[in-house]
C-alpha cells in the first residue's frame, strides 16, 4: 500500500457495495484481502 487515499477509496466502495474501476495495482492487492469488487475491462 502506497497511500491512505487508496484505503479511503477502497473503504468507501466497500461501505456502499460499489464496484471499483481503476488500473492501480494497490486496489488489486486490497481486493485479494477484502470483499472489494474490481471491474476489469
């Protein structure tokens, strides 16, 4: 994890059960360890 902002974005998506679209590899790491859903093209 490189920054707190990524954590805030990921937690917001988790809170509202939203899917996240981002090319940032940090979110893939978070998704491996949480129920964060990522949208892949």
